C-alpha cells in the first residue's frame, strides 16, 4: 500500500522533532484515522526499533525517540478534538505498557546524564 510505504519512509527518514515534521506526521495520522490501529502499530514499532540491539543509546537515538514521543503526544492531543480520530486514544492506551517498558529499557542504556 502506497500510504503505508510513505508513512514508513517518513518514520524512518523524515521524522524530526521540529514542529513541521511532527505536524506532517500528525496530519497523516488524522487523515488516516480509519486505519488508526495500523498507524499506531507503525509508530510504536518505530519507537521500539530505535537503538534495539545496541549496548547503549546514542544521541541520535535520543533525538529520534524524542520525535516519536512528540508525534504520539500531538496525535493524542489533536485526536481528542476530532470525532473521526478518537480511536487513537484507545489504540495508544493499549500500547502504553509496551511503550513505557521500552522507554525504561532504553533509559537504562543511556550513558551519562540526560539534559
């Protein structure tokens, strides 16, 4: 599916913590709200894949993690205002234990202080 490939490309190469980048991802998610379960899974899979198999989390990994968390936050904030996109709340709620476990594991791999 073209849209899925386009969003995977965005998550892998274009997602940054800039407002425009986060807005682009949020707009895609809202426009594809009927597929909110798939979009949620793609975002969570990306978050889980960052730094996997490494012995430590790099500065680049931290930036990518931050961008994914910003994207999740923006989707949840905006989907609460849009009736057609309400299902994101439920899908992310179900994924939240996994997200938090992954974040805990990644935090444990960080050498030095977070600033």
